[in-house]
C-alpha cells in the first residue's frame, strides 16, 4: 500500500479505481521519424475518425438540446474539410518533416490567431473552434479519446490540473472523486467539487504507476491510499457508510426552520453552478438559490450562449424552485474562468484584470443578451439579479441603466417580466469602503468572501503555495463583513454571504451576532449548517 497526502477539498471518503488523465498537448513531438507521406496518412486517418465523432455528437446534441445547439458540430465538420486548413497542415508536415500532432496543433493555433484578429464577431468566435478541431485530431492521434476523461467507467480522476470548464464537462454520475497535482483549495475547481459533494484532494504528487489501481480518498485526513490493505479498506468502507447514515439523519431536519434556540432566524440558500444542480438544492431543502454562478453556462458552451438558450436554462431553474428566490449572478468570467471564444488576452495579473462586470460593461452585446434572458425568466418565479466584482457606484448605475434598456426592449416586444430585486456582490475592499453609497443603489448585498479575502490579504486564491497564508478568519476580513452588514442595514439592504466562508461552522455564531440575514452555501452544506444554527443560543455569552 502507498499513501500520499494533499489538501482536502471536502470531508468524505471515495473508493474506486484511479484513472490518470493526461492532456494531449504535453506529449507533442515536433519532428517525425516517418516520411511526410506516412505522417500525412496518420493525420488523414485521425481526421476521418474525428469527422465520425463529430457526426455522432451532432446526432446526440440534436436529440438532447435541439438543432440550434447541435449546429456547432456541423461547423466543426466543415472546418475539418476546409482546404486552406488541410493545405496548412500538409505544408507543415512537408516542409518541417513534422509530426501530424505538431502540424495539427500549429495550424490550429495559427488559424485561431488569424480569426481572433478579424473584425467580424462570427469569425472571432471561430478562433476557439479551429483550436478545438485540431485538439480533437491530436487527441485521436495520441490515443486520447475525446473529452471522456473517465473513459466511461466510474473512477477517481487523477490529473495534473483541472480547469473549471473541464470540471463542468465531466460525467458526474461516473466521477467518484478527484486528485490533482496543482490547484488550490479556494479555486473554482475546488468549489465545484464541493457543490457536487465529491471528495477531492489537490496538491498530490502522483505517478503513472497509479493508473487503474484501487484507491481510497480519505478527505478527513487529507490523504489517498493506493492499493489499501484489506483491513484499511474495510474501515474506510465503514466510514463511508457512516457518512451516508449521518446524511440520512440530517434529512430529519428537512422543512425545519433555520432558527437558533433563542429564536433568531437566518436564511440558508444554496450556491449552484448550473441548472443540473437544482435537484441537489431541493434534495437538501434550501430556502432559495443565493448564488447561481451563471458563467458556468458560458464555460460549458462552444460559443456565446444565445438569449433563447440562456432563457430556457434560467426558466428551468426558476420554475423548479417554484417561487423560492433565485439569485442569478451575471457573467463573472475571466481570471481562472476562461472560455476560448471570448478571445481574452493573456494578462499578467488576471485576478486584477479584465473580468466579470468589467467585461459586461464594455461588451454590452454580451451583457444585454444575458440580462434579457434573465428578465424573461423572471416572469416564471422569483428572480434577483446580482452584479459581481463591483468597485464603484458608477458601475452599478451603468449596469442598472443597461438592465432598464433591456426591460424597455422586452416590453416593446410585449414580453412578460416579473419583479426583479437587484443586488451586488461585495467582494472588493473598495465595495466595502463604499458600502453606504452602494446600499443606496440596490436592495441587497452578498459578500463574496473568496475574492474579498484574496483582495484584502493580497493573496492569490489560485496559488496553492499560499493556502497556509489564506486566513479566511483574518480580523481584517471579519471586520469588513461586519462593516458591510451595518452599512447595508442602515440603508434598508439585506446582507448575506455567498463565499465559502458562509459554510464555516466555527463562524456561524459570529455571523448570527453580526446580524447577517442569509448564508448561501454548497447544497451539501445546507443541512449540517441548519443543525449548527438550531444548536446555538445567542442569549448566552458568546463562545466564539
Ligand atoms: C466569492 O468571490 O466569494 C464568490 C462567491 O464568487 P466566486 O467564488 O465565484 O468568485
Ligand atoms: Mg468572486
């Protein structure tokens, strides 16, 4: 048996075979030992297979998500037949005696750069597609079948790193747990794991010999056992069953109020990343959705999602929540959440860069498409809109004016719209300091403590080396929360927390005493938090 340690993302046990996933780019040789004819034949065979895969994906998408969404796979098929593309690949193979992998990758990058530089928005969006088709061919050439990282089998996924977009595309029914070499516990990939209630470890040093071996992730002790001894395996299985029993016991708390022993009530909402998470929200009896990270819709897409596509997704969530509040956060893309088709530049300091509301206020076409979709969905239940990464009153006013333009456009079209509450995320120190002024503009604040901690402590939340310095209980952060609650209440705003800190039970009493009105946490954290709230008595001296 081998034991490796890492940083745990979720207290839980996962048992199953390990599957090592390697990204194709890591193994592209430049020059070939074969003749150019042989290399081109390899490319051609892979291209034919890629066309078959795309045909299959088109049919599947047609069935599942309709013609409009399936069209992207037809476009990919056409691109893979494009003469200029094929000539470029052949030219690189012939003149540089290159491998098919190198020629396809380079052609993809060259064409992508050329498309991205064009004025036409349609062509710009094709920049990501041409890279995608090249990646598909390279994956086939190197024996990596498409994006099914789990190879169709339930497994614990092991990878150097997982981006948020890769994580959202995983087949969750087969994902038992995951282990990565890189990544920090505050990254969005980690947050997704928590939302999915999947045991995961980051910062684990693994090697290729692990592939296929039976393993246990012990999230409580931040370690993974590879080929565990029978006795240990039995203990872990028992622990896992105990966890399941505990979860079942928590079900007794369903439909019970989130109220302390002395009668103080607080709302407990859920954070979700996509429409599919809403089942978890209901199962865990959240009173509403406090943070719908809408950018995951964009990350899960090959191109900008249309108004209609977004409307249908939001409507599904809003209808399913049947009148309970659904707070949709507008697009918070950028930094670690990247979608190629946005064509965003590489930045020196992405967390401080062109992201979230900054993109929305300068790309009003993208922003308005989303706002119209949300407004349309608002007719089907109770919807709030929340703007992220706010640093000034001017931004809030600009966002609200844009929202009003969208409302007017829809009214002109005769479309029904519900009452929409407007709020902002407080996740920058600037927003905390301006909380009094900002509260005059909106109806609620939601504290994004993940970013607020990052920006207050000047600590990159993505950098695993800094995890030990990322002190979410830092007095500066706690004082900022208190200041925000007081300022919000002075001006009639309700105030909640939707960052990961909201689920930290060592702070629940502190938050209640500060007067927070709501905590929004991952679905699996709802009932444990309810249990904690119901055990507290604020009339007694603080234990915190
Ligand atoms: C936050 O910053 O706390 C937050 C909730 O938003 P995200 O984690 O998506 O940046
Ligand atoms: Mg944030």
